[in-house]
C-alpha cells in the first residue's frame, strides 16, 4: 500500500482507480486532491502508527479557496480592499467584520473569531488586520491548532509559510498600504508546505501545544 505524508492533486491523478492508500498520522490531503480522489474512488486510510505524532490544526493547502478575513476599526479600509482582491482571484472570502471604521471593535475578539473559523475547518486560512498586527497574532495563537504570524513584507510572509505553515496571517494597517498588503498575501498563499523538516517542526509545535 502506498504511503503519503501529503496528497496533492498531482499524486491523486496517478493513483489507480479504486485503490487504497495510507496517509501518515498528521498528514494532509489538499482540497483539489480530495475531489480527484473521490472521482477516482480512492480510499485514504489514516495511519495508526503510534510513533507518528499527530499534528493539530489545518494546513494551508496548495490552492486556498476559502478564507476568513477580519479587522478592528483601524483595518476596515484595508480589509475591504483585500477581500475585493482575493475574490477577484476566484476565492471564497468570509468577511467577519468590523464593517464600519466608526465602530469600536477589540482586535483580540476579531482575531479569535477568525482563528476559530480556521481551527474548526470552516475555512482554510484566515487574515486579521489591526493597527500593528501584534495583538491579533497573540490572540489567534491562543486557539488550539492555529499558527498565526504578524508579517510586514513578502519575505517574512514566505518564511512564515515555508517554515511554520502559518494558517492565520495578521497585518498592521498603520505599517503597510494596500499594494503591500496584496503582495504579502500573494507571497503567503503562493507557498506550498512539503518538506519533512517542516513536518517535524509542526509535530514539535503540536507537542508544545499539548503540554
């Protein structure tokens, strides 16, 4: 039986119709791969190998189709522009507020709402915007299974995803403009987590989360 750490659409296309494969505990199947596996009637069994630690929390897939985006009052304008941009790419985006820059909204509450949507699997990834992005990152990281990072440029966005499979991105509305935000989000969503070393990092993070 073939054994996988991650099954993408590329792997799914070449599997025999009606076959059965094994996914190591903590591994993942990307959304596009799920559709292909269903069409080809491929059964995926999760490994029961106790030596393979379980990774908690969703991973950002090879093509993110659903996101939750939220902001406090300082980030409403940037949020609106980002949502419009992401939807223009064909993605489904859930706007979790705030909806008016005159409303006083605690960024910690918004971040928790977005993080919970990600942790529950309601969306594949999340973005939170406040004045600096720091408070939102701290709040989001209190939710089990969420790996949030505040980034200010494309390089950090790429590193956040390549090295830590960040599933919630936080941005500071006072630190970046709309064009920079678009570039940061594009860089973050362009990265696919594949390396075994990254997998080991996620296992370690999960152990820390359970301690």
